[in-house]
């Protein structure tokens, strides 16, 4: 996970809050994203909520700030949303194909 401009792989399941002390680590649900065929037709959601991950992607694509998404969906913490965005970033960068100049 990227934290304050540095990659810190040990924070994949947790993230620091604004106090930045080790004592303030917030544990995130594992897995970050889950689906249940009996809930929202199996749509992948933020674990522990009924908020589809697609909704966050739609907000970002629409140019809306993360704060607006968090205000509209208070069951998703800022840390959880950022961790899911980090997963998306890693997945996208993992799909990069080297090209020759």
C-alpha cells in the first residue's frame, strides 16, 4: 500500500489514520471485497456493507471526490475505500505490457 508517498507492503491489511502512530493502525476486513449471490445479485461489495464496489468506481469515473462518496455511503470507511482503490491500482499496473521504443 502507498502511504505518504512510500510503498509499504506490510500495510496491505491495515492502514494508518491521520495520527500516523503505530498504535493507531486500523484493521480492515479481509477480504476487502466480497460477494454473496443472495445479496444484490452477487454484486461485489465492500465487505461488511451492502455498498457495491462499482459505485466507488462510478464516482471516480464521474469526477466526484472521494469525500462525496464517503458522505453518501457512511458504512464505508475512508481507509476501506482507499484500500480497495489500491487493489484496483495494483490490478491495473499488473496488466501493463512492456513495449519497445
